[in-house]
C-alpha cells in the first residue's frame, strides 16, 4: 500500500459511516503565548482525625451541663474553704475533658492525695485528686502557720495530716452534693486514700473518664484539684445531664395541682397569733414594784380596735370580748386595708 491515510482522512471516513457522530474539528495549534490555562485545583476537604483510643462517648450537651454545674460549684467551694481557712481562697474551673483512665493516672504526681469516693447511687467509684503543692500549705494554715509558704515536701501524708486533709475533702463532697442536687441525690463518702495513683485501677486502662479540673489559689500558692468520673458511672443518667433538664428544673411554672398541694401543706402549719391589748411606758422602779392585783393605766381608748399580729406582723383589727366563759377577740377588719386607705 503506497497511499497512507492521515488522521483527518481517517476521521472523515468514520464520520461518513456514523451519521450521528459530530463533525470533525480541525486541530487547533496554539502559540506559546496562548497556552490553555490549567483548571484551578479543587479545595481540599477538611479531614478530622478520629482516635479510636479516645472515643467521644459523652455528648456535647452533657459536657456543657457538667461545665456549667461545676462552675457554680467552684465558686461555692471557694467561699466555704475561705471560711474554714480564714483566708481568701479562689477556686476556678479550668477544663472538662474526656480521656482514658490510663492517661489520667499517668498525668498525676507521685506521691499525691488520691481519694477513692463512693457515690451512691452511681455505679463504681469516682476519684478526687488533690495536688501535693496545695496540701502542705493548707495543713500549715490549719495548724496556725503564717502566710509565708514553705517548700512542699515530696512524701506521703502522715496519719495526722490525713485527718486534717479529711476536713477539706468533706467540704468538697458537701458542696458537690449541693451542686448535683437538681440532677441526682448523691451520697458521697471517702472509701480510702492512696498515695500512688498508678497502683489503683477502678476501671480498665482504656475506659473513658471525664476529668474536671479546678485551679485553687491560696495566697501565693497555686495547685490543681482533679475530679475523675468514669463514664460507666454516669452512663445511666446521661439523659438527666442535659443542660435543659437540670437548669430549667428550678423554673417550672406553677399549675393548679401544685398550688393546691402547697396550700394543703400550709393549711396545717402552726403560726403564732398575738392580740395586742395596749402599749404604754412605765418607769423601771414602778416595773420592779409591780405586784399581783396592781392596775396599769394606759392611754388607749376602750373603743379603739385591738391589733392582731401573726408571726410578729400586724394583720388584723379586733375587738375584745368573751364567749362561753373564755376571753376572745373578734376580727373586725384587715390591717393592710386600713393602712392602704390611710
């Protein structure tokens, strides 16, 4: 074959055989000055890494509820601790995080004050860790020491020091019960205190825990207090930890049933009722010389109404009398109505 078809002739033959095919286009030759622009690169989508060792098992709403709840706890605990130590103590919530139990344990100092706490009706135990840099200045303050901080000692606490630190721990648990009152009635008690946190394993190492950290400031001394709550301890009440359920629990509107229930309870309440006959002034010498049968003269008109006071507050006007042989007072009007008219 002497004749060889070029590319344009091959495309023409193919187009003649297929009528539906588009007509061939002549090749376009561009000069180097008019090279076609490359298409813009597609923006790379943001990829968030997921660590299977640290799954996010607690929802964001529950985390916000825990944060808000313990912010108020920090203020109340700081005020109570200030009254106990008779010094200004500031307790501030620094973080609420999710991490594994092993990460929490290995982040602590050794030795430390590692309190294992029973929290009924929650399952298992929770942990309260107090940094040693705080313990010795607090103990020094409880024993009457001065305001100059002494260098902290790296050693386990003695039995006497544990008894003193127990007052700080009991105060912490009391304020925590008040903070959780709208969510759950907690019964908190210290099971035991350990100095080496790595020897205590209340949950598996890879179990998720919630770490609530506080920074405590006492004068020039600063340190951390960590509250560790395993996820399996609050798994059953996770729905109650939503921000709406516990925040709005104190803002419920009253209805007819609640008003009737409160009214029934108040109806049986005992109050003090006092009828004031008259008032006058008398000399101390005359008061000392009073005997049975003496008559005290007052400037009160016999026809003026008597004042009836309920729990020390004047409420009604009354007139004196007797019924069935007993002294009595008949209510004639309201004290509030008379004062409004005046």
